[in-house]
């Protein structure tokens, strides 16, 4: 049940923080999130990272506003790499990378009911994520990305296929450089969905871009 719910939520997974918007502004970020929710995203991760990222009380207040929007649309609200924040506002889950707080410790801290996602780049990391009870893994970067400056080497859709074959029960989302022009191979390789930042956050019309993603993903999955 949970596995199926997670797989469904991974379909079109939008990731964003205020540094991913043109003005770095809270209202612009909320407007884009609302547009993406209207367009049909299936999960949202607040990833407030980088030089101009919100911190402290400002971050808590902003995260709550994002959470309210996600609740209106019945979409899971995940916090990137900040267990304290996720616990403080009772987010639906936490996502961590390999350089963040250790996933096993995060699982213990958040308990069994919140979702835990882990960014992975090879089979060994997926094995470990599975062992500590991750609900899904992110695999990337699928293509070159300018959004994450410290992204590791491009893995391509081939790694999704390898992981999907070796770990058939593990829900997978592909991330990194994914656009409307190139998202198909990740799904065909076995990913349950795609995660994007710039293809929605920097789109001329975020709602329309989301809608196009949503319809195209549905067409491939059905
Ligand atoms: N994680 P865009 S790539 C947040 O490879 C993130 O784990 C990655 O941004 C990974 O959709 C990435 O704009 C950036 O390429 C994704």
C-alpha cells in the first residue's frame, strides 16, 4: 500500500527552494509552487539550499506556507536535508543525499511513518538505502545539470535500468537535467517518475509546463 502510494507520488516530483527562482523571493516561489500544483505535480520537496537560502524562523514560516499549499492539493510535502524542520512542522517526509545526515540516523529520528528518500548514484548506495528502510531512491544526475553545482558524474538512464532490475521493489525517481525533451528514457528504464527543478521553476509558464509533463508521463505509463 505504502509502496504503491510512494510510486504514485514519484510520478512528477517537483523540487524547489527560493534560490531556484529568478528573484529569490518567497512570494515568487509560492506562486510557482501553486502553479505547479495546479498543473499536476504529484509530490513537492522543499530544497532550501545555497547562498541566499532562508534559515531559522524565516525558513520555518516559509516551509509552513508551502505545506499549506501542498495540503490543499493533497500532495506529499517532503523536506530536503533538515530533520529538525521536518519534525517541527510535521512534514510528510525527509529527503537526504549521501553528504547529508546519515539516512539510517534520519530514519530513526523521523520514525517509521514519515517517508524517507535517499539520493543514490550506484547499486551499493541503493542497497544501503534499502537496508535502512528508505521509501524511495533518487538516481542522478540522469543528464548534465547546471542547478546542482556539486552534482556527481552523469549516470544516464542506464543506471535506472540497472537499479530497477537489481532492486525491483525499490521505488525510483530520476533527477538531474530532466526536461520535456528528454524525460522519456528514464521512465522506459523503469523509474516510477521524474524529479525536476528548473524545467518547472524556470519555465516561462510553470503551470503549462507541469501540465505538459503530467499528460506526457501519464501517456507513457498507461
Ligand atoms: N540532485 P534540474 S541533480 C537536486 O543527481 C539534484 O542527485 C541531483 O535540478 C542528483 O532539474 C539535482 O534543474 C538538480 O536539473 C536537479
